[in-house]
């Protein structure tokens, strides 16, 4: 079965810039040039939340790993952390001296990495929004920055036509990839953490093995590629392009599988859900679309090999270099059945409990931060009132 359009959401008043699913797929966040963040409910008939706070375009949105917070980056030079509920409360901090292009949580939810037009990448703690350090070797705007799945590396892409790989501990740039012929709009880590994919204005998608720093796959399209997202299995990649299309690439076979048409005008952003059964896209047509992947959940490796190759169009091609960076077939049911079912359920229960506790801690910490910001504002107002009273008394005495 081919990927199918499940739903589309209308509510933004300008181009959509970013989309991301919550962990449980109950919510979908989107950011827009209209300066708003929207949280859409995946349940039919449920109203969307529109969060207003940024003073300029929202360039990037992401749910925390627990799903209890949403981070947003903006052209107003700030980052906001929101509690995605009816109140829509947020804390705000000035993250850079120019437009913030991207924001990304580490997999443990403890850190944030931001990228900006001020040519720097910065790392922050989530719980107090405390600045930790800056990475500053790019010589032009930094479009995107991402943590590796294990949190030990950071990758960044820039209008200086390079992708830089950083060691988070030493804060050193350990490699620069310079093969792009244009600005690099988007970069991300493969779920295995062993390779990266990047999308560029030169209409290409390139994949590198970060262990050997070598180019392993190259897809040439006909239009600027704005965004990409790895399927959680690591075997597929979805891209969004200026020609209004979404493309699904089979990384195992190194070929284009599908070209999907839905948006009127450039497709600006795309993201798989955490489980991989859905993906969302946004466009300059102000629409957010949700697609059903229709991959075989039992074995991603063989999922699309029996499907029609007739939908591989546009003459895209690849280098034919063999992919060897953690892309693999999932275990078969026979292998999986060796595990004790009771043990699996117990482990899943523990994981769910821990995730719930972490989520509640996220919300508590964010609530404390919001209260601290309010106290600061109240203190400032009190000081201002006292100063005004003193001036009035002095004027009367004079």
C-alpha cells in the first residue's frame, strides 16, 4: 500500500516552517512565519491550540522526548519553552544576537542545541535555560543543529556550504564536510548515530558515514531540498522540496521509492512520528498535512521491496555506494519470540513509569521557571513604583 494523506490542518496565516509529533502521537506541533506555534490534536473534532508569544516568525518547533514540553525558535532571536496545554504558558530566553534557525532536544531531554544567523551553535540546559557553551567556526548563517542519538556529538549545517561535526565534551570541530554546492538547509543523524544526511539548495541529499567521514550516498533532485527526516528503522528517508513534493528514499536499495504531491507551492518541512507509522509535512501554502506511512511494521527491511517501482519518478539517481552505517533489517518474529513475554511487559511498564515521572519533572521545572519569570517581573514593577513614589515625594519637597 502506498503512503496516503490522512488529514490536513488549516489555521496558520503564513508559510509553515516546522512540524513535530509528540511521543504518544496525540499531538502535532507546527511553527509558522505568522509568529505562532500551533498544537494540533490527532483526535477528530478536538480544537487546536494557538500559542502567541514570539514577536516574529517561528522557525523551528520540537517536542521534548517526554512530550511534556515544546521548544520553539524564532526570528525574534529568542527560544521559548511551552507547556502544550490549554493555558499555553511559556518561558522565554534570548538565545542569540540574530534569528534562531533551529532548536533540538538531546535524547535525555536535559539539553538544548540552537543554531543561528549569528553564525554560532549554542548549547543550553533545559531546566534553567542556562547557557553552557558556544560553537563558532561557521563563517555564515547556521541553518540547523542536531544532537546525535547518544548525545556525544553535534552536527550543524550552514550557508557557508559546510556541515560540521562537533564533539560535545571537548567542544572541538572534529570534521567538516564540504561536498555541497550550495547552502545546507537541514541536517540530521541516522537513528544508529553512525551517519548523517543533509539537504541543500543544490537540489541534493547527501549521506556520510561519520566514523570514516566518507560520502556513502548521493541523491540528485530537480529542486531545492528544504527538510528531511529519517524513519525510526533507519531504512528510509523522507524529504521536502521547493517543487512542492515529498520524496521517500529507500536507503537499503539506494533509490527513490515515492514522489508525493499534496502541497501547493514549496514543501518546507517534514518529520516522521516517533513510531514511524505517520509523517507530517508543512508548506508555504499554510497547510499542515499528516500522511500514513503504510510500511509493514513487522519488518521494515522488506516493507517496500514488493511494491510497484512505477512511482519512482523524476530521474533522481544515486552514487551506488553501498550503505553500511547501521541500516539493517529488523529482527524477524522468530528471533523476537525468544524473549520472555512477561519480561518484555515488565520492562515496558518500568519504561512508561520512568517516562511519566520525567515528564512530570519537566512540567514542574517549567512551571517553576514560569513562576520565577513572573516574580522577576513583579519585583521590577515594584521597584519602578517605589522609584516613581520617591520622585513624587522629592518633587513635593522641592
